[in-house]
């Protein structure tokens, strides 16, 4: 069955007009209901919940303007297009002030009717998407931005200064999972205020998830007929995010040809749709994120130097959790996630044992905050205990458990009940040694009490870490 393009309610006292509109719009793929203007009209419309109402301005015993007012008060999400034989500016202005999406003058040009209805439904869908994005935007921040380390506090202060300055473009760098999008949402909230930020657009797009041509059309929009499938004009995300924030996630994967168009939009504060001639002004804060070293990408001619310096004027680097200056944040985040998930899943978990916390601190967290959050979620869901013990932790963490049999004896690793992957364990030790040695291979080899050659050519090569 063909998917409906939307619901359209036709209201006119002329049955010939209703029949003509019905046939044309049903062939296009719309669901149609018609009404000549009997009593109970508003209740019938609201109960069916159409996307668009085509409403005659003059109905028997009723004023279309009064019906329009009632509809916009009781069902503001329904778009109303007025039908009139009075082609005067006064009529149009009055209808638009009350809340009509547009108006059509009799006799109709059916192509114009289809375009106006299509635009109205597109606008309605866009508003619903924005409402959804605004609702979720207030729930994503700011607890994942918790931290007591000096590095995190310095980052917070820098975020506040940048937000206060209302700069137009910002670059956030850091490994995958460190919370770059959380920081972007915090900047958005700070720029617009906690209350207002939920009503101001925050639009995010992953630049690495879309092919170049699709990414360009998503960002800049297109005009009808600009390419084969462009059956109607479409706004780009720069226009949709006007007055708010556009997050370009993983910008480092954007191709050079598109980077030049992005640079022009940032510099001149205007965009041009694909196939269009009009320059459209934009008022958007662009926040770009990347887990790549963009400076190195510039050196390799994989990223435009001018775009990099344009973005890097206001930049934030988020250090990974494994760095010593971020270690203090691990338990703060873990305790917060545990309390949140215990409440969400109605579990009795109240905290971690000291031994479990020590293991959380000892682990190198390659997936950063995202990995920590998912690990804690998994433990809360799977356990029905008040305290998380070492044996409740995932294998890669519990394998780090050490104890002393008696005073003077060397530390040794305890084999978990479920067993362990020696390769994973060995790789984890290599990574920890490298981190502790500041990625100096000679020092890392000494920490593991092996020769430099063994460390580099046997162990690092084995796990593809060179």
C-alpha cells in the first residue's frame, strides 16, 4: 500500500470545487475528507487530526475567519490554507495575522494548490521534528559534563567564557566518547539561557554518516528541479537552525570540496541552496567536533587550512578519561550514572565497593565517558545487589584485580571465575604501560620488565599498536 503524503480536510460550500480538489489530491497520494460547512465542523476537523485544512472564507451561516481563529486556538499544529474569491491584500493579511499558512484565490491553479499544500505539510513535519529535538536537548546535558578534576574545571570555565561571548563558530576536539556533543549542548544552553534554550533550535548532523552529495543538500537545502529527485524545494539545516545552534559532528571527515562552501557560510553568514540564486542570511552558531587531529590533517592537505584557522579561533580540547589529570572524574561520573540508572530501572543498587572503585580507577577507558556510562548501565541492569563488587564488573575490569597473599609477597593477578582472554589482557597492559610512560616506548618496556625490541617488534606489532 502506498504511503500517504498526509491528511487534507477540504471545506467549501461548492461541491464541484470539492470534487475537483479531491480527485487531484487523492491522485497525488493524500488522504482526503470533505465538508460543505455543516454544524459541528470544528469538532469533525479536530477529531480527524488532518495535517492541512483548505478552508473557504465564506461558508453558509459561518465566517471562515472565525473558524480559522478557533482552529488555531484549539489545534495550533494543523496548518490552515484559506480559499477565497477575494484577491485583495487586506484579506490575505488578515488571514495570515490570525495564523493561516497561506491563501489560494479562486479559480485555482492546481499546480499552485499542490505546491502550497506540500509546503504546508513539510513545515508541519519540520515543526514536529524541532519540537522533538528541543525536548530531548534539555535531557542530554549536563550531568555527563560532571567532573571535579582541575582539567574539567578549566574546561568548564573556558566553555562559560566562550558561551558568554556568543561567538559564531567553535571547534571541539577530543577522542570518541569524551562528551563533545554534551559540551556543545551546554554551550547552546548557556548562550540562550536554560529556559529559552529548549525553544531555540539545536540541530546536529554527523558529517561522517552521509555521502558528500547528501550532506551538502542536508546542510544547504535545494531548489525544486535542481536535480532529478528534487520535486520540491527544501530548506537546509543552516536555515532550520537559524537563531540557534548547528552541530557539525566529526567535521574532519568532510570532503575538501564541501569544506570551501562551509567556509563561505561561516565567513559571509549567508547560504545558497543547491540550484538557487538567492543568498539567504543566517544567524547560526556553528559548533564543529572532531576526533581527528585537524592540524595534522591540514599538513597532509586533507583539511583546508583557512577553515581550520577559522574554527580554531575558539577551540576546546576534551582530554580522555585515562589521562592522569582526568582520573578524579571517573568515580564522580560512575556514581552519578549508577544512581541515575538505579532509579531508571528500579534497581536496589546503592554504590560500589572500595575494591570495585579501585578497579574503575585502574582501567584505561578507551571509550571514555560513553564506555563508562554503558558499563555502569550494564551492571545496574544485570545485578540485584546493593553494592557492586569486583566480580560484578566486566571481565576487562575484574582482570585487573590484585591482592597480596601476605606481607612481603609480590602482587599477583587473580584469574576471574569466568576466565580471561590473554590477548586482551596483554594488550591492556601494553596500553597502560604506554600511558604511564607518556608513550615513550623505552620507558614502557622497562615498566613491563622486557627489552625494547621485544616490546616494539613482538608486542606492539602483534596488536597493531605501532
